[in-house]
């Protein structure tokens, strides 16, 4: 049980890192890129908290 939660958290973390990297590669202006990064980080934190059964 604990290992599956740990694997889920690790996969979620890696997906967040990958999406943030891909956002950096997009041809957007700096302000729009920052907004997208904040949205991705917020969604990532919420999904990590769901794995920890906070929500």
C-alpha cells in the first residue's frame, strides 16, 4: 500500500517536472510562460496532496 502511494507521488512529480520543461520550450512571452508555470505547479501540488489523502 505504502509503496504504491510512493510510486504514484514519484510519477506525479516527474510529470510535473516534464510539463514545466516543455512549457519552457514553448515560444511564449515571459509573462504568459510564468502564468502557465504557476498553473502547472498549483495543479501539481493539488494532485500530490490528493495522493497523500489530504483532499
